[in-house]
């Protein structure tokens, strides 16, 4: 049986087009794969991964001309040239001033790909790039201005190598990329790049998804994380599922222009635990709680912006202050506390403060497992980070236990034969 035999495109009541199972799928079973229509390696991962196939290895060889792109071998370099040539000479010309956003880089590649391969590709068996929803009519002025900034950058950095569509067509294309583009992450959820996977974009969203998307190089793989019965709609999650219903739907509305009606959004079953309040002899008033949630949501947003310009120690201080303030009202298992602890852990890892990172990870993992669905990449990656920290700090038995927890989830989400699992198993033996 081929990898596309068990699924079909259909019209989902109230959701427009979607994807449906034609047969049963068991937990961990592969539903389909989708090679990237086009993709781009993020600037920070250059020299760690091959620009063409995203393989992670030592000793990649660099493009002799720009010395900025890295490849496994001549085949990968040749394979990448139709896309790399959009940037190679431009990076030489602009030097330090070459700074298009990843969205602009990806969009340039879509335009080149459409020219190079106008026929339907193997990434578009169920949905074509041309069919992508743009939601252009729903964009506010701020979003429209951001798109115009991207279009200006596209003209600035790519004009030599691309023939453009007119401004209106580019506006539509950027809007399509904004709501149909994917980011590729590694097993610890570090950002590797951006890509277009048309068939994957056909799936609708649910906060209780029955499939998970993982990556093998630049190929997306879609596996069942719940038992699926013939006739069921296939749902993936577009967003981080840690947060309470209102926050999730703000995010869905802002980025994808819809409100979710899944079981979790209707029953809000997990919200009380996600917003856990401290049990004090004098419980905080409803107003105190409301004000603290408002503060928390602000601090999350403020931190997201601060990451671009503050120093690690300033960021850590920001986290610690907010954790202390929220801790007067929220339990440590409250998702806003967890959010700031996760950010602290990230800063500690960046600073190679392994003990600091471990301290936060240990606090995060248990509530994480409770808030997220049973098979979650967020939970798997947290076990993995914890396990690797333990092993590095010579705490072998705790390390082995954590790594095995990560493997148990990854065997379902990534598939038992994924090279990430082979790597973790190697770490277990050391
Ligand atoms: Zn390669
Ligand atoms: Zn080059
Ligand atoms: Zn939902």
C-alpha cells in the first residue's frame, strides 16, 4: 500500500476543506509524508546543518563563493544551486547588510520554484500552493504594512535573480505564506528553518490533535497520536497547546483567522489546572486573580520582544522578578509560571549554566506532562533536555530514566526508526 492510500481531501462541515481518514490508523502509524515544496535553513544553523538536505553533521563543506552555505557533498550543493543562487552573490554584495527575514527568503524560493516547476509537484497531491488561503480581506493595517515591508525587502535583496509578479500578487503570496508556512524544528524544538508543505497545510486544527508532524531532513512525516477510525477528520495542532482556551483562541484568531470548536475549547476541561491558584488561608480575590492574569499575559509579550535586545542576565532578572510576583497568586504548575521558567531554562542553556537549566527543567516537566496531550513534542523535548543535562552532570540513573521517557513519546511521534531515536539510544549506552 502506498503512503497516500488511507487519506482523502474532503469538505469538513463548518471548516472548509480538510483531510479525512479512509481507513483505521493505529497509534504511531504513519499516515503520509510530504517532501518540502521549498525550504530555507535558518541563518543561525549555517555550518551545523546542510543547506540542502538539513542533515546535521560535522565537516560540511562551504560554498566557495559566498562561504555562507554548507553542504554534505557536491550532490547537495548542486541540488541546492537553483535556490542558493538567489542569495549567493547578493550575500557577497551586501555583506553585513544582507538581512532579509526568513519569510522573505522562503517567499523568494517559492517564486523561483513556481518558475522552475510550474506543474503540480509531489508535495501537492491534495492541495496546491496556488490554492492556499490568504485571508487577505481580514488583514488589519498593521499586518498589511508588515507585508509591504517584506515586499520591499524582496525587491531590495532578490531583484537581480527574480522576475516578479505585481504588487497585488506578491501581497497575496506573502499573506498565503504567513498562514500556510511551517517552521522546522529539531528534537529539542530548536528552530532549524522554514518550509512549505502544501499537503500538510490541508489539515485543519484541533487542540486535541489526532496526528503530529515531525521532520526527517526536509520531509514532513505525519503520524497518528490517537487511534483513528475510518471516516475521522485528521487534525493537527497549529499552536502551542500549553495555554488556556482564551489564549489559544486569541493566537488562532490573530494568525489563522478562526476560533476553535474542539472538545477542549468547548469543555475548557484543562483550564482550571492551567490557571492553578495558590491555596492560601486567605484566597486571592477574583479581581486580584484577573489582574495577575493580565500582568502575566503582558509579561509574556514583553519578554518575547525583550529577547531581541536584552542581555542574558537582564532576561534572567526579568524572568525571576515576574516569577516572584506571580508566585504570590499562582501555583508553580500555573502555565504562566511555567512559561517564564521555560524562558529562564532557555537563557541558562544559552549561558551553559547546566545546573540552573536543570533546576528549572525539573520544576517544569511534571506539570508539562499534565497540561499537554499524552503524545506531545513539547513534553518529549523537555524529557530529552533534562536527560541530556543529567547525563552531562554525571547523574546517570536520572539521565537514563529521562531519556527513556523521551524515547517512549518519540517512538509514537517520530516513528521507531527515526535517526533522532538512534542518537538518543547511543547516548543511553555511554
Ligand atoms: Zn546534504
Ligand atoms: Zn554561495
Ligand atoms: Zn480547540
